[in-house]
């Protein structure tokens, strides 16, 4: 294990575009379903729906948060709709599963999606038994990353000391609150939405593929 990470006891991972490459375009399906949901529910055309979707995403953390605040959207109805996608682009990642199994300590998922969807993704990746728990959007009471309260709630739920924790995430902005409470941060820079801009002080490590990075740190003297 890389000596600088010897203190890590809690290995926390985002789900979408973090545990699998953004290039397979699984989340593109979810993204389009979100646009479709807004168009149907609010009576908008696709262009207007897409504009509103991204407006809420950037201002509220998730499109769902904006829809709930501004339109009283039922989160269960929304999540069931947007996560109703095919997952045939996902395949077992034996290398990633082996790396996660070797990590010392606890392994958790922290996602703005919901647990049923996360479980489907993990099963397709061969990671169904790899994690102790999933802290999803329902568990945060619909307060999403990167709102700091979501991170505090996750730490409280699993009795986690942030100083002994690492968080890996493809959205660089979602690493800022993690770093602020003392977590070690890993940015999975694989081309998904929301890069870090000019500020990188909240990013400790950067990788294009989380599995490769885990094997590197595990093999390091």
C-alpha cells in the first residue's frame, strides 16, 4: 500500500462515471430520461426541458433538488422514471473487484442516485458484494452532493472519521466538501461533466480509471 494512504480506513466511492468509464455512455441514458421527465411533467419541449435540467443541476446540485423545490416533484416517481434504463453496456470488471477486495477497511458507496439503481449497476459490474453499504439520495433526505450536509449525514450514518477516509468521485466539485472535512480526495477525470476549473487544491489524486489507480497504490511500497 502507498505509505501516504496507510491511514485510510474508509474507502468511499461515487457510483456513476466513477466505478465505470464515462465513455461507455451509461449515464447518457439517465441524462436523457431526466430531460424526457421534465418535458412530460412540465409540458416543455426538449430544448426547454434540457435547459431547465442543467440550470437546476448547476444551481441545486441535482436536477431533482430543483424540481422538488420549484415544482413539488415526487422523488420516488422521478427516480423510478429516470433510472429505467438498459444496462447492457456494463460488464463485470474483475480487475476492479479484485482491487476493491484488497483494500484494508470499510468500503462504501455515496451516490446522488438511489439504492435500487446503484445495486443494479454494482451487480452488472460484479461488485454486488463489494460494499458494506450504499448511502443514497433518500438517505440524505434529498440533500445532494455537493451540499456539505450530505457528507455530514453520510459520516454520521456510518460513524466515519473523515480524517481516516478517502472519497473517489468523477465530479470535481463534489470533492470540495469532502476535502473541507478532512477526507483524502481522488478525482476520476474521465471526461464526464464538471471539471475542476482552475482550482485543484481540494484534489489529492487524479486518475482516468479508478481500477488502475487502486492497483497502483496497492502495489506501491
